C-alpha cells in the first residue's frame, strides 16, 4: 500500500501566507521593537489555541526565510540586513512614490499605502516585496533622515475650530500639516506661512507642526519671493551680529598693507559687468610691454583679506556658500558693506585684490605668469553693452585696450574649442520690472563678444591658478590639497539616447571616442542655431552632461576640456573662491597643505548650496513668467513643444520664453500615450503624433501663481 503524501490544503497555505504578511507589517511599523509570540498573537487578534499555534509556525517560517531575526529565544525582530534597502523617497502627484537607491539602475515603486510617515526626499529604509509576474514593490519601514523640516504653505482654518492645516504644494510634500491654534503665531486664514515639522504620531493621518514665520498674503510679490527663499531654506536677511561685525571692519587702504602687495594702481584697469550689477568682483588690466607682448592682469576682490576664518562673517558666508540671484533681487553671500562697497572693484577707488598676471604674445600664448596679492585702481566701469559698442567700432575710452583684449580672447576661445570644450550659449530670459517689481516686459540675454571677452580671461585665471597649485615645475601632479571645479564625462547611455533621438530629426553625433563626441556635439549645436528644434536639442545635450561640482578630488572638467580647473574669480558671491584664495596664499607662503577631509566637506556643502540656489532662481523665473502671463489669459500664441511626459506636454511660447502644460486628458481628439524613446505622445486611434520640437498653437487658459504653473489648451499643430 502506497503511503499517502502529507499535503497542506491550499486554503491553509493562503491563511498562513496572509498571517505572515500581517506579522511582517506589524514588525515594519515598529522596526526597532522585539516581540514574543504572545504579543504578536494579541496584536493580530489571534486568540484561540489553534490561531496561536499558527502564529508560532509563521514566526518560525519567517526566521527560516531570514525575514525575521530571533536575537533571544522566542523573541523576534525584523531583519533589515537581508530584506531592506536604504534610499531616497520621491513622491509623484498621485501620492505613490519611488525608492531611489544609489547603484540601482531602476527605482522601486512604493504604493501610496506603503509610504509610512515619509516626506518628499527623506532618506528611508524600505523592505522590498518580490511578486511573480509583476513589478517589485517597496514598503517604508523606517525614516533614517528627514530631508527638510520646514515647509511653506497656506494656512486654512475655521474660526470656530481650535486647529488648522497648512496646505503645502504637493510637489514639495505629500500631506497637509496639522497646526494647533496656539501655534498659529497670529497667522490669518489663507496667509502664506513657514511651518516647522514637529512630530507625526503613530495613529495620526497628518504630521503636527508649528508656524514659525508669517510670510504674507498669497500673490503679493514680497510674499512669493520670500516663500521661494524659505522653501529652499535660504535666508533673506543677515543676523544682526553678522552685520555688526561687518560694520566694525577696518576698510582703510593702508601704506603698510600696500607695501606687502604688488602695486598695480598705475596700470590701465577697468571692469565690464551687467548694467544692473552692484558687486564688481573682477577687473582687467592691460599694458603693452617693451618686447611687444601684452601684460594682462585678472584682478579679483580680495575677500579673504576681510573675511577671516572663525569670524561670524566667515561662518555666515560658509553657511550661505553662494549669492542667490532671483528675478527681482540678489540675496548676497556677504553683507552689503562688503559685497557692494568694500570688496566691490568700483571705479576711481583703490582696492585690495588677488591677481593672476599673464604676459601674452599676439597669439595669446603665455610667456610668463604671476599670482599674488595686489592693490589696483579701476579707471572705468563698463557695462557689457558699452564694451560691445567699442568692439563693434564706436570710439570711446580705452578703445585700443578693449579691442586688443577682445582679439586675444577670441584666440583663447578658438584654442579652447579646438582642445575639446563644448559651447553652450544658453539664451537667458530677463524681465523688465516696474517700481512695484511687477513684470511689464520680457527680453532675452544673448552672449556677445564683450561677454566672451570677460569669460575667456576668467577661465584662463581659473585654469592657471589651479595648475599653479597642483603641478610642480616639471608639470607633475603634487599631493597638495586644493578645491577644484570638476565635471565628469557624459553618461554613455544618455549620449546613446541623444544620438538615437537626433537621428530621427536628420542629425547625427559621433560618440565613438571623446574627441569625436565633443566635435560632433559642437557641430550639432551649431547646425541647429536659429531652428525650431534649437532649444530642445540644446536642452537634451545639456541633460547628457554630468553636473559640475566642487571637490578636492580632481578629475578635470569635461565641458571646458581642462585637466585642472578651479573657481577663483568670484569670491564676493561664491565661497569656494574664498577657499581657493586662502589655499593659494598658503601655497605662496610655503605653509603645509590643508586637511583634505575638511576642505572636501566644505566643497560638498558648497555644491549642495549651489544646487539649492539654482533651484530657487529657476522658481523665481517661473513665478515671474506666470505673473507676466496673467494678462494674456484667453489669448493664443505660437509655441514649441519643450517637454513630453506621461501626463502631458509642455509648450514654450517663443516670444516670452514662458512654458505651460497641456494635460493629456485635455487633448480630446484621441487617447494619447507617452512614447519615451521618441519624446512624443501618440494617438492610439488616429496615430497623430506630437513630438519634442513640434510647433503648435496654444491658448493660455490658466495662470496659477501659487503653483507657479501655466495651463494651456492645444489649438492646432503648425509644423
């Protein structure tokens, strides 16, 4: 007689599987807690002996599967080592999220019911569940680090209730914040406030917070600009003690200090800056030498003379790390007495500077170079427009000097491009503002020869300072600590995607090696100049590039094709330049090399703050664009499709540089689906296609100042 197999009924298997999921969920909610089988049974309401026996069996199976640990006999705990990943959480507008883990090619989906108490960009620990025939899902089990604890939103409450909620932009946070009435800080219903996260109790649907600043009424310029700064954690005023320390500085130009410097006050010197600039941190000097060569001085404000390590000024400058350039104002890194006065290289004033002085022949070849502290006297302040007029033939002060500098700069630029630099001449959107800082017009800033003139000599100084500290006399690298501006090679996968896409438009890039890559990208950028697809292709080319950052670990700068490159020329507005000045002076004084770990930490902080500032600057442009476009609601314009997503297409109105969204659900002639490879949406019934770069006619239907978003309707395709 054959022995009957001991099989477990399917229903019993299903019950055990569900029980194990319930047990895991319990442990995930309390990841640091240990439970025995009785506590698990009670928590899951498994009361009778048979149910308790099943709990014990499920616990043992979870231990054997390494999903639970048994650190003590009959005591159980979640096993993070085997089953969890650490990463950053990124929410979308539906409330679902993705776990972004460094090193993983694909992000892991997190359903909205499994995000726990996480907020946007928090670092979290999540357990990953593998499913047969469907994608993996993650479940947040622990908040490792909050990305931010302060948020900007609108307070909403009823007069008869003793609480309210701050509604935060869904792109910044995925939940409203509960505010007890005693924490309102006199904010009124509907006002924009800055709220601080306090806690998120286990059984609460929303976190609890307190209002720490009332920013004002929505839609008002001051409110919205302060909201942008507050949202990115950027300051909008200096602490009083920092201002007081700045006021007490010795700002005199003393004979004793001049004696310690190279005196270049008698050499022709001038600044060239934007018309609205107030901080002039670089100047150029030029004189012809007896041998026919030109001595060119690149003079940079000597901020490190005034801002000393350990001072309140230095701590504040390091904390900010950069000036922030919003549409209607500058939030400076240094108090105004320094940024616009003492350090600013204003005309007809003696100033302390840190200089790179080069002897160049007519081919812009460097024959000699010198680096050190100087004192200068600027003879004139030029705007870019004034310098450009002289370059184009208009008579004026120092016309020979400006045209000579322009000729040398063009030679330097040609050499740089020949050596592999990539030329991105992005057009910048600028606004004309009235006395209330409301936008009344839009114009575009385009780089001309005068801009390139300054750019080339600043690049030369940055490159040569970096080489001077980092290479010995034989040209070999030293071990000396310095702060570099580095830019990694492009991502090969992104380059391939760019190649495949431009092929569909009739262009090509050769990515077989580094030299051919930069040559063909430059050719591509030149070929699309003035065409409808110019902005689109330039944007996609930029996206293939890595982000430039600061580091003590030099890997060179791909975009500029420099082996050594540092930021040295803008210490009024960039803290890494102050670091570079100090390290250069230590090198000149033959002092020991700085601690690389300490400098690396400052470099990392500076990179992070630079990104925040850039994001805030973009946000202020979006706000001003939306505010400007309010007057055009109901009107139609020609635009170019500038972005394509799975929820809609973005269109840029050419004449204003304003971008708006057309939601897919609002294109009613077909059911459109996103095609990622071709950056397009395709109608499932008609086959109609809307692709990045297509020219369309749109109607402006909504301008949402709070969300900084324009909504368009599609009228027709023009090309």
